[in-house]
C-alpha cells in the first residue's frame, strides 16, 4: 500500500510504474540545508585541485556506467537511446572541462592597487555557500551534472530538486558523485513536488539555478530578489533556423532534422521555426521532407529508434493542441501531424507545417515537441528580422557557406550555431551558454557559469603610509601632491 508521501514514477514507454520512492516533505528541507552547510564549510577549505580530482573521476565513472545511466534516463523520460546517449556524453565531457578550468579560474589574482608599490591588492572568489538547483525532466542527467559540477568546484554545497518524473536519474548521479569521492552532504537530492519543495528550497539557499519555463522562472526570480540572493535561469525559447541562398542544402536539411527532432523536440535550444530563402526554398523543403520521412519513431532501448516518446500525457496534449490549432486556422501539414498510440502512449510523429501565421499558437509560443514550422523569406534581411521577432532569445541556427558569422552578429540570441542546429554551442563547454530576452538571465558553462557561484572579494594591504594627508603636509599640500601623482598615473594607464 502506498502512502501520501510516495512518489510514483511511470515509464512513458508504456505508462507502467517504473518505481516508487518517498517524497521529501517541506518541513524536512531545513535539516537538509543544515547538513549541506556543515559539509560546505569543510569543502571550502579543500584546495581547488583536490576538488577537481573528484570531477575527473566522475567523468570516467559516467563513461564506465554509460549503459546503466542510459537505461534510467530512458525509463523516466521516454527519450530515444541516441538522445539519452548524447546527454550522457555531454555530461562526461562537461564535468571534465570544468575540472580542468577551475583551478586556474579560482586562483587568487594580483590586481593593480590604489597607489603603486604602497598598495597590494588581491582578488579572491569565495563560494556563496549552498546552491539550490531546480531541474526539468527533459535533461535529467547532464544539466544537474554540469551545473552541480561548477557549483561544487567553486566550493559550494548543492541541493538538487529534480523534476518529479525523473528522481531516479538524479539519485543515480548522486551515487556516482559519492563513488567519485565527493564528501557526504555536499550533493543532496530532494524528490517530490516542486510546488511544495520549491519555496522551502528558495527560502534557505544562497543561490538558485533554475531550468524551466519562463513563467516559473519569473516567480522564482522574484522570490530570490526578495531575499537578495543570486538567481540564474535558462528559460523558454522559440528558436529560429535560417537557410540562406548559399547554404549546402543536403547538410542543411540533415541539420534541421536533428535540430528540430532530437530528444523528440523536447530541447530548450531545439529548433521550432525555419526561415528559408525563396531561391532555395523548394529544394530545401523536398530534402527536408525526405529526411523526416525516414525517421524511425518508437519506444524502448533499441539503438535504431530515431525519435522516442514524448515525456507524458500532458506534453502530448500540449503538442497536439498547437498542431490542431494551426491546422484549424489554415496551416498545411506536410509531414506527421498525428499522435501514434500504436507505437507508444505518448508518441507523436515528427511534424512539418507551412502556412503558419501569427494568429496561431505554433507561431510564437514554445511547443516543445517534434514540430517544425517552415517559412519562405525573400531575403537575408527578412530572415533576420523575422528570426528576431520574438520575445525569446535563447538559440539560433544559420546555414550558409559564407554569411554565417555576419548574420549571427545580427541575431538577438544567447547562442548562434553556424551550419549546426544547437550542438556546437551547447558542446562548447568553455564558452558561456544562456538566453536573451525572456529566455533567461545569467549563463551556464564557461567562466561565467562557474564564477556566478562565487562572491568576488577584494583584499588590499596598505604599506608604509595610508592614503591620507601626511601629518606636516596639510590638506591643501596633500591635494596638490595627489593631483600631480594621479596625473602621472593616468598618463601611464592604457
């Protein structure tokens, strides 16, 4: 018999029960945070190279346990095995990159002092304390692995609230971290309801990292602002893809298929709208539809499946509503457009539509499913203008032999991929990743992704004489002396 604290996790492949575990109650969160604080105080004294060794070991353990991790990710999320593999490989690479960069990034740095020779100034980066991470269901392993790695490398403790659909993946990550040598209490998982646990977590952490919808991100940002703690959020997107007249159409079509339908379209940086130059529109569309038609849809652990299940009945309903609304208002379905309960309870065909207009939900609202709207444009300028005509600004893709970097500079998105859908920027772990506009605030990955979990501290040591008038010089004499000194300093400053 189950209790009212039991969290039942169902497998999207067939809606069977995958597992049951006890939810965390909101009143338990303060004790979890207290444990994290005790562990963090000791962890902050550990030299950064020693912290980094934990994550080098973690990277190896992820690769060693590849199939075990894939199985759990698939069972909880319903994604195809290849999509789960991409997630696991991304995590293994990300934590290793961060382990390599953290020692140099966090070392104390000498800065120019107020008065040369008399002032010695050092910049430090101190951990913020306890970092809360609220993670979605679509990437239950690589997001908390990479976000958690950067927070922990910076000397913090982490308390992770995974989505209620994917707690076993989070707990597996915790087990691997422990096996890698992370001390107890530094990475704790809170299975349970976000509505219940989110406020309790936000009320006690020192920084919050959130990945999810823009609506929820706004609420969490307000709560963090009230407490004057840091907040970073990767939020919604309606990501554009531009095919210019000099694009290699074969590779552009293949890249568009991956950009739109990887992870069954449930990718924050995935492509949902394509703007194609009229000169190449017909040929590109033919190539695109040929490739979409060859995609293999299904459920299970078979490597030959290209597009897996949607995550839940709710996600299936949301995707169906967007497509049905567009069709009812005159859009044309060129591929897909139907649920496939014969393959799995939440399967939906990879779908391509044209004739999508601004009055349709599909035009501007995030669909988060295997659905792509294709638009004909008359020029590069029109493609850029329409790509930027969105309240979101997370990711973009440009396909062109020569114009890619120039067009990228005109797009208002946090990442732009040239001749790739999203993997190039996402996989560049040494560079920052995040959104503009309503797609978020702050960055993950890169130096910014790690340093956001720190408080910069400046320590200056004044030698020989303090910055004040000498006893016998007088205020006016001191002012004249300092004016001359600063004038000379300014001349030598670039």
